[in-house]
């Protein structure tokens, strides 16, 4: 699959960074549970994504997924990577290097199609908006939409850098 566009993410303002970090501090306080909710919704909505996970690719039941230690472990890794990005929003080099590592690992080692990052970050926004509705104002939604684009742009740039071809 061809990577859609090598788009550039919109600049996140200081005020938007603060909104992202404030919401994330509440989300990350429930890191594993929110991460598991995100991954379960991702796999239910996009079952083809499970093909990359030998440990739980045959699981259909969300309750079975929720009990999977491997899924929980991956949820913690995903949330940890996002946490590193959020904590370092003021350090663009750190953000870029963290997301480049994620992108290169998923392109070279795991052979994951890059479109799944767009889908996963969309699910991330849905779950945060549902779990924290009082915090997820229109302003917050705009900030998180930029955050979603930032993650996708940096991850897919790493795919381009390694000459992704399926």
C-alpha cells in the first residue's frame, strides 16, 4: 500500500501544547486501562490490524483481548511512546527521534502498513474524547487533531526514510 501523502503537520501553539499536556496527564494516570481501551477499539474497528500480532490476532472477543497480557503490554508501550512525545512537545528533536524509532521499527521489523497509524491516532482521539468529555472542548479537539497529525507525519516520514515498500 502506498503511503497516502507526505504531509507536514501544523504547528502546535504553546497554548495548545498546554491543553494537550493537561488532558494527557489525566489520561496517563489511567495509562494501562485507557491504552487497552484504545487497542481493543482499534482491533474491533480495524480487525485487519491484528494480522501484525501473532499473540492476539485470532482473538475476536473484546473481553478476551482485555485479559490478554500481551495486549496489555503493547498498550503500555504505545501509551509510553505517546507520553514521551507529549512530555517533550517543546523539544521537536526529541519528538522527531522518538517517532522515527517507532516508525522505523514498524516499517522494517514489523512490516506494518503506515495507514494503521492514522487509524490508531483517530481511535486515540475518539477514546480520549469519550473518556474525558468535560476536558475535550472544541479547543482541545483542535489541539489533539494537530497532535494526531504530528504523530502520523513523523512516523510516516520514517517509513519514507527507510524506503518503505511492501
